[in-house]
C-alpha cells in the first residue's frame, strides 16, 4: 500500500528536471532559457514575426 504525505506534487518542477536532464545547456541558475532550447531544436520564433494558426 502506498502512503501519501498530503502534499501536492510539483508537476512543473518534475517537468523542468526532465528537460534539464536532456538539455542541461538550456538552464542557467535553475531557470530555462527558452531561446537556447528553441535554437537547439531548430525552431526559433522571431518576436517581430506574426504567427498564424
């Protein structure tokens, strides 16, 4: 039987840890640098560009 401590899981922290494990170079002082991540993935969104769906 599993016991729970009554505290909520920090899902966002868990996801950040997963990203940091795969892309450690995209993190600085524990924060994600989204521009570095997008550049590594070959995707870069120009702030001046208009996006359409």
